[in-house]
C-alpha cells in the first residue's frame, strides 16, 4: 500500500482515524499525501473491523490549507502532465470520499481551504469547532474553484455559495453552519468524546447525541438578504454594477475585493457555479478538471502564484486585465471536453 509520512493512520477500536500531519505547512496536500490517503481509505473500506472513518489535521492552526500550491506550480516545470496527475488523483479522491461505503466524518478546526474542503465537504458528517476559518480562495491566484466546489457551494442557501466562490471570503463556524458547509458545531473536548464513541462502535448519529451545540449567528447573516439579491445577477459585470450601485459598505467592499481577482477566474467561476446547480458531483469534478487544465496552461495561475507566494507583492498583473476583454466564446471554449484527456472517475 502506498504510504507517506505526512499521513498518519491508526485503528482505534472500530474507528479508522487518519490525521494530516504536516502542521508546519498548515497540512497542505502534496501529491504523495493524496495517494497515501486514498490507499488508506480503500484499505479501510474493505476492513470489516472498521465501522467508521474520521479525518482530522494535526497542529492547532489548520485542518488543511489546501493543495500545496507551490508544489503544484513547480510541477509545471515538468510539463502540464505532472500537474494534471496531481489534480486527477485529488479529484478522484474527492469523488471516492463522497461515495465512501462507510460513515466518513470530517473533524475540522482552523484553516480549512481549497483542497482541505475537498477532503471534508463531501463527507456526510462535517464537525467543526469555533476556530474554523473556511474559504475557497482560488480566484485570488488565477485558478478555478475546484475539488467539487461547483457542487457543494452551489447548494448553499441563496447566493452564499457564489459569494464565497467569487470573493474567496473567509467565514467562521457560525456562517459555515448557516451555509450548510458544517453539519455539527462542537467544542474541542466534545470532538475528542466523539472520537471515543466512534471507536467504541457507536453509530454516528448516536455518537453525536448530546455533544453538539448551535452557534450564534455569524457576521454574514446580517447581509444575507442583500447578498441574495445582488448576487442573483446574470453576469459578473452585472453583479459588479449592482454592488457598486447599491452603495452599502458591505456591497462596496465586496466589489473592491472582486476587482482584485483574476477577471478570467471570475468568469470561469460564475459560469461553473451556475451550471453546477443542476449537475451531480462527478460531472462537476469533470467540468472543474477541464477548467483546471486550461488554467494551468494559462498566464494568470503562474502570475497569481508569483504575486501571492513567491515575490509576495500581492500585485498580480492579470492578463487579460479587464472583464470586458474576455469574450463569452473564449470562456465557453474552456468548458469544452478535453477529448482523450478527460477526467476518468472510474
């Protein structure tokens, strides 16, 4: 079985407990970590002694900050195929988690972003504590909102998912519960108790009993009505016009953030989120893979990584630099099938 030192697994009674163990990098996922995690989940799926699986992150700061973007970008030096293999295996893992034959419980704390959402949002049970810091920040680095986000974000109430996808806004526990991204809120001692109950062989719903609480409303709740109205626009351009015409501080700040994002990524994301509402997860992942392949070959991803992670000047020079310069036909071409390079989910 393929293993990696950053994936720690143990059988604790009837529970298969896996930990992402790369805390110095906020548990960011490397390709070997993805392969090792998939191998371990496959082994536990066949093990009759394991009745449930739980995943958590080590260290106090993060469950998982996402894919290791530096490593992904560096793999482009070997050609697009190396980066494609990384994403192909990651998306296959996301689909496997969604269809996992045993209860799969995601135990979330701290930073949970990008690829970390892919490991957790497809679980039927998603538990988090008050330290949760959730986001899908891909438009800020010129990439696509992926790992199945066009499926799970598009199913958030109202237009919350589109707001999170376009802006990369960070939300805490209460807003994540309100958006349906987290199913249960707990304090850290209760999460420890949940693990022990699952290890004892209790069914998930029985194990959850008496451990959860309902958090008070989060800061996004005050803007939900305005957000749902403004984000119902028919295009990114119309949305920005609505935000700026509205004049409310929240609307203006949102528009300001969106103006800093890759115009191409905004266009990708708007369309994929609208289409994702009517698609199943496998088809969403296939759509995202098509977009990711085009993004990897484009200018903005490399430029976004440079500005955010290498030079850290936070001043990406997007190309094209304006929404007006991006035609609908150019975006439609990015959604076209890849032929023999299509994502195969088995």
